[in-house]
């Protein structure tokens, strides 16, 4: 880990703000919108279409803060931000916003199971 990373603190967590700004830049926002449209809420498609774009943009930004521009740098950045989330509410809020770019909007499916189809254990009847 290089010296710049070791001195990372809540002030430098503004990298989250810079990442969010980069994700909102017109060219990046358009690429992400197309990828999200292709992926919908299918998590596998999100991982294939959206995740690489968000990761690429994140890697470009974190390099300016002394992190390597690879998976190792992303892991270091994430680890340090997570450790600061507990201490600094603003870092936590920014991290939540950033995390939302990686995950599709999800709604829990509502399933109704008729009582007659409820599995029974050991032949015992359900009350």
C-alpha cells in the first residue's frame, strides 16, 4: 500500500464525491443509462453490463487519490471507505449513493402460497 493510501482519511473520502460526479458526467451517464436499460433488474445482466462501467469510472477516479487503478486499488479504497462509514455519516451517505450505482433497484417479490400447498413435515397436519 503506498503512502498516500496510508494517509487516507475522511477528508480524502471526497473521492466518493468525485466518483459520483464522474458517474453523472453526460457521456458516462448515457453509457450507464443504456447499460441499465439492457440489464433491467436482472442481477446477472447488471453484473455484465453495468458493473464494468461503474468499476472503470471508479478506478479512473481513485487513481487521483493514490490508489492503484486495478482490482487491488478498488479493494483498498472500498475497505478504507467502509472503515470510515462508521465514524463519518457523510462518508456513509456518499458510500450508499455509490453502492446504489452497482446494484439494480430491487423489489421483493410477493408470493402467496395457498394453505393447501404448504409442505407438511412428517405427515403432521398444519393448524
